[in-house]
C-alpha cells in the first residue's frame, strides 16, 4: 500500500508536446527520446502516448529491447550503439537502428558481418564529434568510417548525426555555429541528417534536417535554464504530489530537522510531508525551495530526510493532515523548482524512484 505519494502522469500532455515539436520542425521526422525509463515517467506509458512520433530513441540495448516488445513496428534508435560485437545480433533480430561512434564499433561490425548469415541489414547512423567531445568520429575520420561500412554488404548506412553542446545558450551562438560548420563540411549531399535536441528544435531551425531528437521538451520541461516549459507552450507530463503527515507549532528560536539548518525567526507552523530523498526528492534542496500547497507556494524548511521533508506553512490560513502538496507539475513548474535547487528539470524527473506510485 502506498502512503499517498504519487507521480501523476498525463498522457495528453505527451501528445500535446509532440505536436509542439511538429509545429517547430514541420518538415522533420521525430525521434522521441525515451531513455532512462522515459525520463522517470515510465517507458510503457510513454511508448503508447508518444506513438504519433516517427520513432523512439534510447541509450542502452536493454532499453531498446524492452521498447521493441511494447512497440513492434516503430523505428528504434540506439543512441550509444553497442559495447560488444555479439550484441549486434540483437540489433538485427529486434530490427533496431544503432549509432556507430568509434573505431572499436566499426571493428565489431566488420567482425560480426563476416560471421553472420542473417540476410537482414544492420542499420546504422554514423555519429560525428563536432565539439561535444563525448562520442563520435572526428570529422576527418568520417570518410574512412564510410568506406569501412560500405565494404560490409549487410550494413545499411541510414544517416549521419552529431550532438550540440551549447544549443541552449542562445545568447552565445558561436559554439553552435562552429559545430554546424564542421558538420556541414563533412556530410555529403543525399545524407540523411539528425542534429537537433530539444533546445535546437526550439532555437535553431537550421538544424532540423531529416530527423530531430527531442527529449526533455516531450515531458513538458524547458531545455533553457532561464525559461519554464509552460512559457514555451509545453505541458508538464508529471505532477509529483505528497500528503501532509503532521502539522505542529514551533516557537521563535527553535530549530527543526537534521543538523538544525532551519531555525524559526517567529512562532511558526511546520507541516511534515510524506516525501524525501528515498523517493527522489533531492537532499540538497535548500531552505526556501518552493512547494505548492492549498493555492500558494510555501518554502521548504530544514534538511530533506529519506522519507519526509518539512515546509513552513505559517502564512497559510489552514493546513490539515492529508492535504496534498505538489512538489512540481501543473501548478509549480519543475523548471522553477530545479532553479531553486541549483539543478535542471532533467535530473529531478529522472531521479523519482520506483517507490513513488505512478498513476
């Protein structure tokens, strides 16, 4: 039995956000990024609600196989590729597409294609490192990577991609422009291209090309540090709620919680809420982090513990045991909460643990 702490998932918000992507990038096809259990929302729900996308993208082979069982026909892209040559058989068997980003993966492909008898093609995307310096071939190595793939008769080169490091910094365009120039210089006419993440979908229309790869915007959160998802016309998919467990009065000068990091400056009412870092709410959230309750935001008070946190409800007219707080969601943007904590909406959403009931 759950104690009432819930992540309420709104499928219609997913559908709305896909349509927003199509409005920003009307000529591009859409990879819906559903890695990390659909950013903590539940991949089974996401696969169904995002079925209007043209395909899905995940990080790991295990994620891809799970998703294939949920969606038998949609294209599925493995963003990091495989780690071992024997995994390529699963890529073909489950009709996945895989990114190839390094010489080791090329060697694995050459080894596996020389041995396997399966006539179905291994469908690959070549990834170019234009400045992220995380994964990808150097632009000068792309031509040799193409040649090696062309020598493998059962390999189909589907397209070429890169990943932008600073697309969210619209006021500092130079790094993105440099990456785009490098990419343009190494791709060929007729290549299918994929560049745009969420920030580029919104802020860099010249990157839309053949496929866009939206992630965080599909979940209603903003890729830009200074803006909320709702400001961009997006709708939050997750609303994280938890009930009040207790209400008590503390006198001026009294301290509460572990480490006594919050002390009452006046006689105060403190509500204890049934959520903590064991549920994924960050322990590092500082005093004053906003939480919604009974029509207004109230401040976090004291250190977050494993199962509970406390809020200062002195300025609310009435608070009772059982009243529901909203940690983020439809009334309180996850982006606003993330700024108060010093992180990003991506982290808050993906860290919500399995103990929190999804409804």
